[in-house]
C-alpha cells in the first residue's frame, strides 16, 4: 500500500475536484467565472493559513526557500491563471464538450513535460492505463454533452482559435502540475499550495484590473448563495484538492497522477444522478468501466 500513496492521493484529488466542479459551476452561473476564480483563491489562502498555523505554527510559508518560491509561484501562474483563462476562453469559442475532450490531453502532456523536466519514464502498463482511462473519459464526455446540448456544444465547424485556446489550457494545467513537483521537492504540500495560491491571486488581480472586472467581484461578494458555493468549492478545490494533488505528484509520476485525477467526469455521473436525477446511459456506464479499468492498472503494477 505504501507504494500507492501517490495514486490514492490522486484518487482523493479526483473526488475533491468532482465536488468543486459542481460548486464552482453553480457559483459561476450566478456571478461569473472571473469573480469566482479570485474569491475561491482568497478563501483557500485563509483556509490553508489557518491549517498550517495549527499544524506547523506558521500562517505563511516563511520557511520556504527561494527555489521553492520561484518554481511554485511559477506553477501557480501557469496552472491557476494561464491554464484556467485559456480553458474558459475555449468554452466560449468552441463549447465545453470539445474543450473538455481536448483537456483529456492533460495527462499525456504532463507525462511528456515530466519526462523533459524531471526525467520521468512511464512503464508500458502505465501508458496502457493512461490510454484506457482517457478513452473512457472521452466516451462519457462525447455522449453527455451531445445529449444535453445537441447544437450549442457540437459546432458544425470548430474555429481553430478555440482549439488553440483549449490546447493552451491543457498545456498550462499539465505544466503547472509538473512545475509544482519541481518546486515542492520535500517541502510541505499545503504550504506549497499556499505559495501557488498567492501567485494565483496576484495573477487574477492583474487580469481583473486589465479587464475591469472589479464591479463584478463586488457584486459577487454580496451574493450569499454564490459565496456559500464558492466556500465549499474552495475547501475541496484549492485547499484539499490542490494540496492532495501535490502529495500525488510527490509520490508518483506526474503522468500517472494527472491521469487518475482526470476521472472527475466519471465520478460526477453518480453525483448528477442523485442530485439532479439525470439519467445515466449504458454508453456512459461503459465509459466509466473502461476508465476505472485504466486507473486500476496503476494500482496493480
């Protein structure tokens, strides 16, 4: 079991991101995505600070080295800010179905960048597990989005710029994960996450200033229902989810961790069934089984 710490942390991350996806989607519909992004990061900064103060006696990661700060801050900017901004742009141009399909490239991108920067090499069985998992996720996303949004989510001809946005979003998230591993090393995962969050807050502050979104942020702070949703999302997202993702990449290859963490579209099926009474088709069930089989390969090797 000790050798599976990274995979188990990645699985917990996927569960956290399932909760946070539902929360942030509902909050974004009420107040917009940019206000949600910066507010959730500020909430996470406070939560992590309180947690590390109780656990380590430090509100801030003052014991981090300059090396930790540089690479973790860079990973926060690349992952939290650049990756998310391009992903949201892709949603607007080519729709969420095609965007999410392209985002399934995050695991192979992470594996490639991990090989280049960290020298990580995946065994053939791990590559097979990655292929199975991504195939199952793609099957679920294709079916679910086509069924729920037959015209909006399936453009007759996808603008190339939208595909570029989605690819840059995938590369941003993959690179952010690898840079996190490079910068964290043996440092505390929660404090490392706090450094990433600080960089994310600074990045989104600049974005909000450039796009003049402060009025939208002020309105969001007055929406109590949205704030409750953002708080839930902050707990399971930047606080628990991102921190556990750093634990995952600390103990296993980034390509493996990224693949296991990407199964949120599978985990969200039972959640939407019980919460929204959405019917789950046989095609989605088959996709889930394929993905679970792929993830199982990481634990069996």
